[in-house]
């Protein structure tokens, strides 16, 4: 049975209506999964259709637990249904809302809202039951690529070792706090009252908070001015040299990790090759530059060329 058919079957079962058709006309975005807004019996919901190979990459039982914890903290949208087997999720649509990517990821008020949500999750007294470690995730993704008979870039092994060496040399003090680990601007939602939400907790787990900071900077392609505002708002002061190094290292690690994630999707038949090439080319540029010039700036690392 195709995933679209499984989603439709779930919708009919949950809402007790055999006439419901899975309507994909209102796409709400997504890379790991595909989200659609549907009006069902007068209410609007976000229906998540899991993307290809995602159940091999994501532990849905862990995600369900972390999604619930995020809701308890008041950070998440309301979850109506979560199927930990298929990965199908139904959430209440946040009315009159925009994701930060649409609303402007550079605007000071949005940067402050993002920073505030990050600080809330990072300071949570309730911890996630799992850890997120980029090297562990990368090993898992590499294994899946090999199972799919896929290839890596010709200089992949060399540049990966360069990153591992850079981390070993420069990163001495890491923290383990609740983190979202996928802080793209599309996952930050702001409604018309100004309330902000952080959604999509597939990759959440205990990690160093600098991963989330690095993720938002990189995924939003922040300018140097926006970076300065954002890190000052988050840390409450200028970040220390150690914190800056962690941000840089995590920017490198994210481009490498999501490159291999995209390779999985590519070898599974999804259209992710351009995304994969973009991330790897930026990783290649940055790891070579930072190895030669350790003072290479965060703002320079955001740039593709």
C-alpha cells in the first residue's frame, strides 16, 4: 500500500468518516516529511506524510516521546494523532500563523523569538530519553547509503577526517542539554498574537546547545549583522572563543551530516541531488578554509561562494 493510501486510511479511521480524501493541494512544506493542511469537519489540521527512508533514519518512538515533552513545555503545536509505526502525524493547524522563513528570518523580533524558544528548550528540567550525536548519526546514514549501493564524493573520507581532527583539536567542553537539532527557520512558527512555536521534533535529543544555534544561522543564511544580534540575544553577551569554535564546528558537521542524509534520499529515488551538492560544496569550501585560517568567520561560513 502506498504511503498516500495509508495516510488516507488513517484519516478515515481517526475522524470516523469513510468519505475523507487525503487532500495534498495545500502543501505546508517539509524536507524529511511532507506536510499538508486539510480542513476536516470545519477544523484545519496539518497532516504529515513521512518521506522516503525516514523510518530507517528516525526512531519514531523516541520522536513521539520528545514531541509530547515539547508540548508539555508549551513550545509545540497541539498533536492530535501520532503513529509511531508509520510516522504519520496529525497536528492542529496554528491559525493566522507564518513560519519564520516566510515572516523574515533576519528581523530582530523574529531572531529574539527564535532565541527565546531555544533557551526554553535548552533550560528544560525535563530531559529527553535519547542523545543526538552527529558522528553516531553520520555512521548510521553512511551504512544506509552503502545498503542502497550508493557512492560518496571522491574526497569524502579525507574531508570527513579533517572535520573530526578539527573537532578533536578545538572542542574540549561540550554540554548535554535538551535540543531540537533541526532548527531550520521553517520549524519556528509565529501566530498573529506574536506567540512563537517550535515544531517537528524528529531529530530532538540531548546535545550541546551550540548545535541549535549553528543550525539556525546556517539554515537561515544569516548576515553578519543578524548573526551578531542573534548570538548576543541567545548568550546574553558576546560568545566566548570556545562557544564560537563550537558553532563553527557544528556548522561544518551539519553540512556533512545533511549531505549524507540527502544522499540517502537521492539513492532512494527522491529529488535531492541539488540539495546534496549544495551542502557538500559548502562543507568542502568551509573545512578547507577553516583548516588554513582558524579565524575564518561564522558569516563567511554561511556563504556558498
